[in-house]
C-alpha cells in the first residue's frame, strides 16, 4: 500500500495542549475506522505551525477523504518514493 506524507498547516500547532492532541488523535482514529478501506495512520510530527503525518492508504484521494471527514487540513499530500535511514549506508535491505 502506498505511503503518504501529509502536511497540515495549523496556526499554533506546536502550542496545542495534550488534551487537544488527544482529541485530534481520537477523531482521526474514528474516521480511519469508518473509511471502509485499508488505511493506517503511522505517526505524526507537530512542528511550529504544521503537523506532518505519515499514513498508508490506497490513494491520495482516500487521504484527502480522511482529512475532509475529520475536519483536518491537508495542504500537501505527497506519495513517498523511497525510505532511507542510517542502515541504508550499509546496504542493508538491498
């Protein structure tokens, strides 16, 4: 299944309270459960005025559907072309 990075512009995102982040997470989980297609939220990073999310979904259209139904912005949705990490330098996984 393709992996996508979603950039969400949310003014003051890094100042969201733990409760607000919990509520956002619960809403996202609720929407994922109701999509009726394979969909996996992997992780999100809150940084400045943005939240960067990594999701697996059948298509970018389904990612946008998740955003609409959850009431989340999805300012940019980009399919991941490759994964690298420190072990890539050692040729692990070739």
